[in-house]
């Protein structure tokens, strides 16, 4: 009976028994193929069906698929978005030189005096620093120790030497690309309080900032706030003055602190124990660079706790002597780098050996950068008394 019924259905649909059997076999292979796919695909198919049944309505395949993916994504928490911190990098390149006596003692004979060279160069104030100006021009901030007065006041203090120049000689600094001067030395009061006030007025008139004694300087250069102070302290005793200066500069939130110390013993090449002790105190209490002057000759450089101490930078553009026995000097440069406000432990220094005069037989008051054998001689002289670092150009 069953066979008769099957034959009747096959005849009605136009499919033979053999074809029906073949279709069953094909369906079986397709099912095997589907079952061999990954479980994730299978799970997706189930999800689609779940969405359909929950919605209770028929949707286009694309709509259903999108809804299914959304449902899966909502069930898994997304990772938190990572914020990349910004990096702020600032750097400032500083040059420093020693004693600049832009003037003379009127007891010197005129023939080879500082002012005689101005006249012989047609009143060109740029003459004096012409050979080093390009070095200063390419840095960010040049500091010099100004060991003179710009005044015509005639009353001198009782001293061995009294250095001065008329107000117009301030143009030597301006045209020489000097950016700031230290007045904390033993010649800023050569003509008393009046001479000191005249000097500051002259500097103010050309916009060159200064610092010294109880006057401190805070100057922003290339986005870096620099604090500077200078003290006259031959015997290295005035620690309370250092403390006072540092308290003020720290209160101003300075990024970088530079101390200019007028100390030590004249014409000695080796720094004293008192200089070393005070220099270490300066670094220990927050100073980043120590610049020494007064001995009139080069002394050593020390690297202490990652910071540099120049015990004496010697004379530079020096009208205080018509023919110094020792004309050796240098330009010191250091680049300070800050990343997000933190000073980096970089070691970017440059020592440039120089001479206070372009000729050997006298002082022509025109410092020059040395080359060749003379450069090497002065470098060896500096390093003889230096410690804490190896220098490579």
C-alpha cells in the first residue's frame, strides 16, 4: 500500500523514484558540509534565528545580520581609549665669558689704551668683539662679567685701579651680541654709588639686563625661565647671601639657576679649597651652572653631581691691562634641555679656547678664537686643573 502511494506521489510531481533517492543523497552531503564549518559561523546562524524570533517579524537578511552583530558587540565591553601624553621639549644654549673691562684707568698712557683703538677704527664700537660676535649671535643667551663703570663722574674711590668709560661705550656690548652682564665684582663701585647708578642707567637704555650684589635677574629665554645672581666674595664666606639669592629665585619658579661668583686669588691657576667648598654648596642647593671670575687667568672646570663649575674664566675683552702676561681665555657654552619641565641630564658643553688679543706683542682688546696648536695648548691648560669629566668636541 505504501509503495502504491509513493508511486502515485512521484507521478504527480514528475519526479522518479530514482531522482528522489538522489535528492536525499545530495541533501545529506550539504548537511555534512554545513556541519563541517566553524562553530562561530554556526553560532552566528543561531543568533540570527534568535533575533528573528524575538522581533516577531520577518526582516531582510541584511537588517537581521546588522542587528545580530550589534547585539553581540553590546554584550562585550570595549577597551578603554588610550590617551598619548603630549611631550613638551625646550632647550636653551648659553655662552659665558670672563672679565670684560669695557673701559680703562685714566692713569694709563693713551697710546695703547682701550679708547685709542676706538679712534684708530673710526669710532666703530663693534671693533672690540668683532672676532667673536658670530659665536654669540648663534647662541640663545650670552653672559659676561662687566668689570667696569659707564660714567663720567670724576670722583674715584681710593683703589689701585679705577675703570670707567663714557656712556657711549655701552655700544660695545650691544654690537657684540652680549645679552646680560654680571655686576657682582670689585669694580662696579670704582666711582662710588654715582658710578654704579650711571652704569645701570646706561645698560637700561640699551635693554641689556644685569644682576649683581642684591640685584637678581629672572629672564625667560626660549621658553626657559633663567634665574641669575652674582656675588663678590674673595674668601668664599657669604653663604647667607647665597641662601638669600636662592630663596628668591626658587620663589620665582626658575627652571634654571646660574651663579656668577667673583672669588679666589688673582693670578693663580688652581682653585682654592674655599672655592671648591662653596661651589659644591651652590650645586647642592639648586644651582645648575657656576661661572667664576676674578683671578684673571684660567682655572679648572669641575663636573659635580652632573653640573658644571667654572672656577675662573679669565679675562676676555679686557681694557684693564695694556699687555697681560697671560692672554689665554675661553668661551664656555652649554645647552640645557627640558622635557615636560624636567631638566635632562644632557652633557652638551663646548669649550672654545681663545685669546684676549689678536696679537701677541700687546693687547689690542679684540679677543679671538684660537686654532691649531694654540687651541690645543690652551685646551690642555684648562684640562690640567679640571676634573669629573672627559671632554670631546
